[in-house]
C-alpha cells in the first residue's frame, strides 16, 4: 500500500503539525505501508494559471514545469493521501491550497452528474478509490475550529470521487512541549496518533475512540489561556529588554 503525505507547516519537522503527523505516519509504516512525505515549504509549486491548458492543449499535464511534476506521479499511484496542515485563518495553509489547486490536471474537462451534483470525471490513469485523511492542529482549544477545514477536504474528496476516511485533530498542539515540562501526561496522545495510522492501513478506517484520545483535553481552557498569555508576555518582555 502506497501513502503520499504532505506537511504544509512552515515549521516543517519542528512544528505542531509534525508532532502529530510524524507518529501517525510511523504507525502507517509499522502496518506495512510505503510512505512518502513531502514538506510543502520545500517544494517549488507555482499557483494554478487557470488557463485550462491541462484540459485542452496538454490533457492531463500542467504547462508549468515545477515540483508538481514529481508530485503528480506519486499522487496518481498512491492508495492513501494524507494532508497535514495547521489551521491558518480557519483553513489550510496557503501553500497547501496552492498544491491542491494544481490537482486539476487529474480531472477531465467534461461534466457529469454524480450524486445529484455536477462533477468532473477523473482521468483514466488516476488510481480510483483513493482514501484521504486529514491531520491538523490548531492554537485554540475548541474542536469546532477544525470544522471549516474538514468541510473543505470533504468537498474536495467528493469532487475527485475519493473517500474521506476521517481527521486526526489536535487542539493547542503548540503547547504540548510546555505541558510535558509541567508534568501533564501527554504520551497517550502521541501513541493514539500512531495507532490511528496503523488502523487506517490495516483496516481502512480509524477508531473513533483513538481519534478522541488524540484530541482529548489536557488542561482546562482557562489554564491554557493563562499559560499561553504568560508565555507570550515573557517573550515580549525579553525582546523589549534586549
């Protein structure tokens, strides 16, 4: 089984996204999957030109020559697509959206009615039945901060006839290192992220109990707000004094 994963955090392997995405992908590998990870901020991917050449003049191929050429081959062949992103202004990072916009060559220009809705059919060379999983983190405590992003990914899956298999979500992931230093037990969160990846490869789905552990409350909202504000105040004080 082939897995293609994207980490679109500008902090790449050192960010909150990686803190959850890394064990998730490790679990997939432990289950026997072949995993390839792209850090989006290391890719040279230009925005879609909107010229429709990939539909008409060079069917299935974008006229722009950049790192998407490498991505297309992996994307067409993978069984599971994993999209990793922090929440930026109620959605995915701009860099990940740019990559998704460049998925258009995978579609044909024709229009069909599918599920009582206008859609574009996939090109024949694109492997059908692809599963898509979202891995995301945010800086607030409430899970509903992920709702716009989850809805967006679900809509993309419908357009591509892909199966959305769920979301691995971690509120206030940026605070996890500090919480560990404070003595808060957080190792089960990482273990659950790893288990979720293993489950997805082995069973094609993730247990709701496992996903709930990844997202579980670690401290109260008031405690988190106080902790983050104190941390920012400390940093600002050092910058002003320096």
